[in-house]
């Protein structure tokens, strides 16, 4: 019989679990139910015991490693904390969110436990064995993996499971002692970009995609790049959407041929040679909707597009709703409505 451990960690408040951790908890609860396996949840963070109440409703055994050493992500301390949780749980299957904090240490912890690890897991199922799925080759090939080796560590991609949302309750938490290694890395603080500069927001409900049309000559014979930039940034500010880009738009900066949108980089590029983000909704603007771009929309729930071209790719079955309209006019109106509402 399998023994399942879900490794979780706290968010920047220090005392609440991250959304990705709660998603891993849901996956663990479901897998334990399918397998009639025992479930343990391990929590790592400065005040891990305070965070435990949010998952008390699972009925799982709760383990915590707490203290100032875990206030900041750091390889030496996080690896020691996760190792201690794994040894205390004696788990055969270890699920963890594929967050930057755990992605950094999980392979090392698996090695210390003599285990195996697979990453970017999108779903789990259970027959006689535990099966995990992940995508390869730019989300084109989906593989199902199962392993004999134990302990088996599985890092789950964010957004692939619903976050656990049980009633918070008083929790009985076992505090696990950690023998800390010599710590050479001191975290002096965090530097994060301004909200306007950070345009990639994986947790946003909406993906807003800008295409090359924003920088093309418009019906008046002129280009309006400055206005395009203002409209896009205003929409991102008002809606909290994440910003994606077509390759044609992202490439313009690299080629330096004309003034382009300075806040866009190749990190924003969606598609075959870009990213495949997960959002509930997507709105494409000034983009033609060609296949190498739309392949990156695989995990977008509801798709809408604004294009001047009634024969664009979006109208050929790639979007749920297409507005044949001028995106400059539409987005100006949308921004005004959002502004009035806020
Ligand atoms: C191997 C390979 C890999 C590729 N990988 C990717 C990838 O990862 N991602 C990607 O995006 N592309 C990729 N491409 C390129 C892709 O095929 C397209 O060339 C690209 O997506 C086109 O970008 P676009 O639609 O923004 O630009 P365009 O094709 O120039 O389309 C601009 C659109 O904007 C519309 N428009 C103009 N003004 C307005 C307005 N005022 N209002 C509304 N609409 C307006 C026009 O009608 C037009 O439809 C790849 C291509 C190859 C060969």
C-alpha cells in the first residue's frame, strides 16, 4: 500500500499556504482516496503550524517544520526541512507543487532519500499502480508515467488541480525537528519589479495577447505605437490580466526595425516557440491567429479575439467569439468602462 506525503510551503505572509500548495493537497486527497492510502501533509515555513488549519479538514496527519531558518527560500535549509518531513512521513509517493521554491530543492531531496523524481506532472490516476501524466515536445505529446521505484517524487504543474478549500479548523500538528546544515547564504531582502513592469501573471484569470497589428499602419495611414502601449498597459492595470504576445510582435524589438512596445520581451511570447500558459480566459488583439501562435492557447478556457480581418485564423474555429473590429477603439472603450467601474 502507498503512503502519500504532500509537501507544501507557506506564501510571503509566512503563515498561509500558497495556492499551488493547496492544489497539491487536492491532488493528494484524491490520490489517497483512489488508492485507500494514508495521507500526510508536510508544511514548511516560518510559521508552518499556523498554516496547518487550512488543511485540517483533510483528516491527514500533519507535520511541520517551522522557524526563522525557513522564513526565506534557500537551498540548504529548504532541502534539510523537506528531507526531515520526508523521513518523518516514510512516504512512498511524495507530491509537491512545482513552485520555484520546491523545484530548486526537490531533486536533491529525492536523491538524499534514494528516490526518483518526475516534474511538470499535470494529472494523477490510480489503477493498480500510480500513473502520472506530463506533456512533452511543446505540449504536443502527452505521456503517462508509472514507476516501480520508491519513494517517487512528483512535482505538479500549477493550475492543473483545484485548490483545496475545506473549512479551516484547529489542527493537531506534529513539529518535526531539523538538523540544520551550516548556512552560508544570507537572504538580505527581495527586489521585485513594479506591478506595471511585471506583465506575466500566471495566476491571472485572463490572458491578454497583443499581436503585431498594434504596430502596423492603421486606416489613417499612420502607426500609433505610443497609443497602443498606453491602451495595453492601462488594460493590464485595470484588469490584472497577464500579457502575452505573438512572435511577430516580440521579434520586432530584437530586430530593432521600428519603435516597439518596450514592456514586451520574448518571455511574453505565446505559441509553438513560446509559452503555453493556463488561464480561464484569453483575449487576443491585433493578432492573426496562425497555428504556431494558437498552439500556445491549448490550456486557455474561453478564447476571444479582436481582429480587423474577417478571414483571420481566429474566425476559422480557433476562438469562441471573434469581434471584427478595430482593437484601438474597442480597448479604449473597454478601458473607459473598467475605469468607471473602479
Ligand atoms: C517554426 C515557427 C514557429 C513559430 N512560433 C510562433 C510562436 O511561438 N508564437 C507566435 O505567435 N508565432 C509563432 N510563429 C509565427 C506565426 O506563424 C505568425 O507569423 C505570427 O503569430 C503572426 O503574428 P501576428 O498575428 O501578431 O502578426 P500578423 O500576422 O502581422 O497579424 C497582425 C493582425 O493584426 C490585425 N490588425 C491590424 N490592426 C488592427 C486593429 N487596429 N485592430 C484589430 N486587428 C488589427 C491584422 O488584420 C492582422 O490580422 C512561428 C512560425 C514558425 C514558422
